[in-house]
């Protein structure tokens, strides 16, 4: 449903109830609009996000990465 901002402010409780039961509610202010939606709908849309530590721990396994240095002598550089 689409709401004008003034109506949404005056009937906020009804707006929230409809967002919970019927789905996203559009609130219009001049040429701008926002959408009010239930938390479970928001979580479904964005998915669960990992914390920073979990994000790093879920990264690729770098155990096979060769980090050894080359032991050959450095090249000659004229100074």
C-alpha cells in the first residue's frame, strides 16, 4: 500500500501492523519514498551477515600457499 507522509505519521501503528501482516508499505514524501517492512522480511532480503572475525575465518585456506623467500643473491645495482 502507498501512504502519504502525513497519513503515515498520523496512523503509524496501522502502518506498522500492515507492514507486519500484508508486506512492505510505501511512504511517499513529495518526490521521495521509503519502504517500511517487517524485520523478518528484511533479514530474508539481505541474508545473514557474518561478523568480521567470521568473515576472515570463512575465507580460503592459505595452508598450501608458498611464502618462502628466494635465497638467490640480489642483483647488482650501480649506485
